[in-house]
């Protein structure tokens, strides 16, 4: 148990946006929500999963839809209370704590805002250990746990409760409603008891985000390593490519931020050409036609000077980026995990090969 | 109080498909559901609204989406029980009776099927007195009564409860989910207490449908009138046009059956050309460019020989039809009514003029 205040939020947002792997939204928007709540109501208690009673109800809080739309529409502030009431009424039980469902600039922050506003603790765990674009893509699905009852509320006051036969149907139906509500809504799903949480969640993700954020912030403080070497060391990242964004092709279909970005090599990568395909999150990275990394491993683009993560909705021509691969949560590499979030699910015609095997000897710079 | 058995169902389905005004679906499909249930479980008790206690909960049962899809997908049979449980749990109260929400070949029948299967009575009232394409288009909306909580269930077992800030939002969100569920679902909405029902529903609609159906079935029994004269007399219909369908233009957008039908005059209308525009239901009828009738009045096409109504999804080149206008339920002609279902709402650029005024002296044949 420890407290999450303003400086912790700053680092968690920064680190979580790296784990967002291109998705998860702008940490600036996320921070606004979390910091606003903490300034008003005081710091939030962060609990280790082991501190949660087995029968206590833990409820994820997240936004669904396009984070950029959230930035335009804003969060009304009443959403969390409505979600709280919908879920606790449904279960006939008080909510013990909130948790994030994924790591990302926005969805790592909203549970902090909700916890501060409703005076509840938050759990140091999530359901992905990174960000993924669709809501069935959580460790809980692998364990056969239903996403529903799922509560959805928009900033206008419309609310919906779903009960579906599969988590893929939850995604399907909730996505439709999200689109009809203008592209972003607040949701609670995968409400779990403490025992389930301890068994199936990705533990320690908030703390990991915070440590990554702190390290990025202090990346230039080291004296014996270059900032890039230091960044790769603490992030346990594999260097994929360094270059200048030469083209961004988007095909926004309303529901997702789809596309690919072409990067022209600089420095030791001069003369080469990389391509990163994304659906909210980065899905695959290839250099001169050879795939170097795919989902579920994390493909992250960061600014070559500040090492601040660049999300897929902020990709711009001319920006210099370092592409880095991070190993995903182990369970995603299982057969069940790859069925849910492997490259073929996203239409990428390759088997999954662990990042470290694809990179081979060139892994450590 | 009286009983609805197989022969009553036959007539109700036929008459309701006239009041469907081109929409409301194929009475054959509706009858299958209602008759199947009544054969298994016995006749259904039909209650007059005045027989309902003021605080008793009355729940409409309907399908949402394209009736033709319902015909393909079928009704699983469990849907009504699921709806019953969702609604009674929500209110913490038993359901006293079911009711139809609109008149039409399918939606007049499903509440009979539900009532038979669950052993509940049905009320002789609905919320439209005809069929309309969107779910906010009920008398209850004019009275400021919320469509929600609305329960929706598909044949696969997915279910959703909506709570919305307006009935237009209910339409918007439920339509999205309906589309995602494959285009047809079962719903309960506008759940009302007896007191509200007595004040705002369209009363006697089941009995009216049955009488219309019986009259259509016996249209050729009269000796002193031609069948057409007899049909216009008992339906209190205004003869608009008689002709042969020359063209059907459809622009199915998935959510609705949109389009227009062109009819070339025969008999006394030879040389003239009529056009009927529809969105599930017929919206306007014009002859040689002059509008003769618009929503909310009913525009019905019936077979020139059998006087069996022709729904918009059954329009076919070459079919001979009589176009007839029926006066709508009075409240639809109010300012509030016309805002909800007047021609301009549907993009038809004309003020509403009551059918009988447009037709003028030619009203009664």
C-alpha cells in the first residue's frame, strides 16, 4: 500500500504511454483528469493485489473509443459515479477498489481520477500489461472470465448495461454504442473478485509504469551511457530502427485509428526503410520488408532526443523516432494468448516469433 | 376481457398488417410465432385497458429491426422469458400484462406469443395505432414518458439494458446494437403502469385490427356493394389511386427499408402515375406530382382483388394495388405529434394537411 499523488501521476502517465505501444491515448489528457481529481480530493491509495480480500469486488474503469475524441469531448466527471452505481447495484455489493484494464496515457489515468473522486483505493494490476485495441484482448478472456456485466456511460448521461455470450460480442456491441455516442465513452467491465484478480491479472503494472516514467524523465542523468543506451537498458528494450517519419497513411474507419507509418533511416540505419502498421496500437514493425517485431510484443516509437513515446494519433511527417520492441506479458505468448492478440488476428500474415528471436544477435546495442 | 385463439389471431394479423401502413412485417411470420405459442399453451386473455390496476406494470414486447431478417433468423423462443426477467428484475416487480407497441403483421403478433408462453394476459392497446419506423414515435413520447429502461435480447443470448436521456437516444443506441446483432432483436421498452397506459395509449387497437381483418376476409360477401366499395366503407379509407407497380427503387441502408414505388394507373386512373415514398412504412403518396397523403396518416397498398395489404418489403413489379389513405390516431395531428412523425421529420418538404382535406370532395367513392 502506498499513495499516488501528483508527482507519481506524472511518471505513471509517461511510463504508461510507453506501455501503450502507440495506443492508449495522449498522457496529457489522462493527466488532466487524474491530477484534477487528486488536487481536489487528495492522493489515491494504491494496493498490491495481495492486499485485496478474495471476495472483494474490484472494478476496472476505462474509456472506450478514440482517446483524441475524449480530449475534445472531455470527461463530465459524473461518469464514474454512474458507473459505480450501475455496477454496485447490479452485484448488490459495494465496490472495494478500482483498477485499470490496460496501460496507456489515458486508461492508466482514469482509474486514478475515479478512485480519487469516489474515495476508493486502486489496485496495482491491469488486464493487458500494455494497451490493445479491442476489449476482449485481456488476460481474463484467456481464463474464460466474462467481460460482462459491462456498464457504459457517455458524458451526456446515456447509460447501457451489456450481458453477452462471449467477450467478442461485448466488443462488437459496445463498439457500436460507443460510435453512436460520438466516439468515446466511459466503461466498467471485467469486474472481478479479489481471488480472480490475484490469479489472472497482470500485476505491478502501475508501479512498472511509474518506474519507466521516472527513468525516461531522468534518461540524460547518466554519465557512462548515452541516453539511448540508458533508455534501452532500463526499458529492457530491443532497438529496432531509428529514422525520420516519411509518410503516415491513415484509414480512419470511425471505430479505430488504422494505418501505417513509413520511416526513413538515419544514423546507422541510413538507406533503410521501416514500416510500422497500427490499429490504435502498433501491430508490426518491418525494416526493408523483413518483420522485426509483431503483436503481442510491444512496438514503441519514442522521440530520439527526449525518449517521450509518440502515440499513433500524434505521428507527424519529419519527426525523428527510435523504434523499440519490448517483450509482452508472458501469457500472451501462449497458444490462447496468440489466438486473441497474435499477428494473424490483426490480418498480419506471419506466425508469431518472439521479439528476441527475430532480432537475434542484434538485440543488445 | 376476452380470449384470443387461433381464428382471432388470423384476423388480427391480417387487420394489423393494414394498419402497418406498408411496414410492420409479413403477417405470415407473425402468425407463425403467435399460433405456435397458442397451440402449445392455449388462448391468451385480452384485457381492456380499463381492466388494468393503476399500479400494475404493463410491458410491451416487440421486435426491432427488419422483419424480413426476423423471418430468416427466427425467434428462439427464450427471448420473451429473458425480457420478462430483465424487466421484472429491474423494477423489482412482477409484470402484470404484455402489450403491443405498434400495429403490424409482426409486432401485433409477438406479444400474443409472449403472453401465451409466459401465461400472462395482453392489453388491447398500443403506442402508435399504426406502425412507425423509429422507436421514439409513440404516443408515450408526446406525454414525456421515457422509453427506458429498455431491454434488448438477441436470439443468440446477448442482452442489453439501455437508460437514455431522450427517446431519440434510445432509438439511436438500440438501432446500433440491433444492426450489430444481425438486424433483428426482441425488445421491451415503454414499460408503463396501468394509470399511464389508460391515459396515453391508443386503446382498442387489437380489436380494431381483428375487425379489419375479418372484414377483409369477408370483403366479397356483400351483395349491394362492389368489394372495393365495401373495403373502403369498413376501413373508412380514402381511395388514393389504383394501378400496376411499374418500378420499385430501394436504398437499403441496413437499418431501414428505404425507397419509393412507382405505380402506373389502371381503370379510372389510367394515364396517371403515382409515387409512394417509404421508410419501412409508407410516408407519402402523390399522383402526377400532387401529394394526396402523408404521415402520420396511414398510406396502405392493398391487392386489388383480395384487398390483402402489401408491405413495402413485398413490393413487386407488375403487382396491381389499390392505394388507400386512413386517418391516423388523433393525437398524431397535434403539434407535438407532427414534430415526432410529421412529413418534415422524414425529409418530405410539405406541411401536414389532414388526408381528408387533401382529398377534398373525392374522398368518398
